[in-house]
């Protein structure tokens, strides 16, 4: 699972194996060892939840997807789940959770673990 952050936006990209693990274990977590500690980010399927949620707990980002939304997305040809969460200070946080595509310029990646644009509702010329 890849994490990309930009001003008030979080984007997670999941390979096929990541989606299988998410479906089977109801969560997916990555850790990054850094000087001074470990940073982690987790994506979870949450039973009973109504909306996508995000929290920051110390050195960890946690994103939760309602079970119905997650399972519908996993079994569909839709590329992603996109939500905007209102923040208390009149700002917002954009969340994107997407099926990952192989990039043309990274030949070392295992193409079998990535989605192909033809499998999903996605333009063929993007990475």
C-alpha cells in the first residue's frame, strides 16, 4: 500500500495483493522505521461505520472505511473511494483510496499484482 500526502489530502494506492489482505484481515498496515521512532499508516474495514473516517494517533494515520462501501468497491470495477472530511477549523481533508496501476517507467514492479486500466473504469494513459 502506497501513501501520498499533499496539503490536506491523503491518497492510498492498493495493489491486488493489498486488496486481498484488506478483504481477508479487515485491515492493512504499513510501517516506516525512522530516526526517533516508527511511523505507520493503517486502512481498516469498519463494521457499523457510516462514513470514511481518518484519525491521527501519535505517529500513526488511521483510515476507516464502512464495511458496505469497502466490499462494494473491492468487488467492482471502480478505481477508488473518494471522500472529503470537514475539519473543525472550516478546512477539509480529502481522502482517496485507489486500486493501483503499474507505472510505465517502473519496469521492476510485478505487473501481475497491479490493476490494468481495462479492468477498471480508468483511462489507459495514466499511472
